[in-house]
C-alpha cells in the first residue's frame, strides 16, 4: 500500500504561480511517483529544513514531509530550485 498525497495550501499557491503546463506535469509526477516510496525517491534536506525531503523534477523542486504512521506525504512547497528554499 502506498502513501497518500496531501497538498499544503502554500504548495497550491506555488503551483498557481508556475506555468500551467509545468504545474500539471509536477502534480502528475507527485501523484504517480511519491506515493510509491517517498523516502528513497527524495533526498533528505539539512539545516533548518531537517526532517523534510525534496524531489527533483527538472529545475523544479517538491519539498515534502513524510508521516510514516499515517502513511501520508504532505507537499509543503513547489518551486524553481533557485527560489524554493527561501
């Protein structure tokens, strides 16, 4: 059984600011890949983002948290690699 995907309202706002075609591709990738195994597919972040993961999709990054008890992936931010960590 895979993980459920939950979108934080800030991630939805981020997607609305991205080109529509790219936003759709990012959402489809998040829905199809991340539920399989979010821990091994993503890279753990360090510093003030410790405990979160990132998934790379071209020049864009999906920042998310994994709840192993609930079997859920909460997508927190989506954005270009130069801006998403701000």
